[in-house]
């Protein structure tokens, strides 16, 4: 199992942020990913518009997972309409 950080950007609207985050957490648990830490970074201006939005809510997840599951999660996250952007970063052991 490797450690990863998942940086995610959600819409500013409370209902979309909440449902997008719940969907992301359920996708992680359904794939057997162990969540170590969750950091709410807060609201920030986006560098460029994403889906016609100029602001977003940033959340950083630190997780442990198999590398093969990360590939599968990438496909699943693309279907989450309430997730503007995400990035997987592998942490050094």
C-alpha cells in the first residue's frame, strides 16, 4: 500500500460541495482506500475558469491505497459532476 494525497476542488454552493464530497468519500471506501487525514483548505479563487466557475472549495485527502485502485478511482472521479478538479500525488515512503 502506498500513500497518496488527493487534492480536490468542489463548487462553492453548499449542497453541491456536500454531495460531491460525500460521493468522493463513498467512492474511496467502496474501493478499499484507507483515509488517513482530511484537510479543509477553504475557498479560493481559481487560476482559470473551470466549468464556468471562478471560485472553488479545496479539500486535501491523505490516503493509503494500492496503485491499481488509483487508476480505477481516476475513472470514477471523472463521473462525479460535483467535483470540479482533482489530482493524485504519490507521497514518498
